[in-house]
């Protein structure tokens, strides 16, 4: 009986040790959250509030595919009146940008922040309205006169690529603040006769060589779908 008791004792100790070791290993495993993150670019409603000539909204979203790779998309619209030295025009339309982000930031245990680079394909469909323009006749005997043709050019399109650099920081549980800057390069654009698309929804101001720059400041929420061991 004594030998049986000793044997049972060692078996119970070994079994308890195995269970505790497994529980310890499970507790040491770090869970990474995978899910859909949706939000808005908060800079556009703020700009619309303080500037009566600009109205816009952008919805942002991403989905985690692997540990460091995210599918990303932005949807938005813009109604903006631009007043320059010799021309006043209104741009109105919508756009979509889709691509991916690569997170280069190595998070500590329990963190889920991002410092990322990304690529987007952008497409926009919009209208341009030439509100007024002033012919540049400086240095002549003619007096400049502002013309108001109110000419609308419809069904214009543009396609471009964006190279994106940005970051997202988890401020509260599943709530993120983000900021990014993009360098844009036009692929193709449909322009009306005798008028150049100087501003395109989603692309922003068109500079020389059909390049542009974009910024956004986002507030987004992560909807968890599953957790994986790191």
C-alpha cells in the first residue's frame, strides 16, 4: 500500500505540474487582434465648419490580413470653391482610394500601434463649374473685365497613384487616432476643352507634372473579429 501511495503521489504531482505549466504557457502567449477598423477624417468636417466654400467628408477603413499587412480603403466627396488671382471655380464630386499598408512598427506586449507605408489607387468622378475669370491683360491698353460664364463641365474623371506614410495610435481600447501624408501622381484625367482640372476630389490641388499632396487626420474604431497568438 505504501508503494502504491507513493506512486500515486508522484503521478498526481507530475499531472499538476503539467497542467500548471500549460496554464503558464497559455498566460504568456500574446494575443493579437484581427478585425475591421472604420472611422472618418476629422479634418474635413472641421474645415467645412470654418470654411463656407468647402464641404467634404471622408470615410476610412482597413482590415488586418497578416501581422503587418492591412487592406485599406477611403471613400469621400468634396464640394469646394477655389478663388485664385484670375479664376474662380467650383469642384464637386466623389472618390475612392484602395490599396494596402505595411506596418513597420514593432509593438511591445499588449500594444497595437502602427507606423506604416502604403500604396493606393485612386479614382474620382466629378464636375467643374467655371464661376468667373479675369483675362490677364496687364501691360496693354485694355481694361481687365471679370467675366462670369457659369459654365459647368460634367462627367470628368481622374485616376492616380498615392504613396502614403502615416501612423495610428491606440488612445483608448480599440479607439485610434491617426495621421498620414500622401504623395500623388496622376495616371490619367479627362479634362474639358479650354479648361484644366486644377483641383480634383481625393487628389487635391494639381501641381506641375500632375503631382499632388494629401493629408488626413483620422479617428477610427477597431471592431475585433478574432485573436491570434503572436
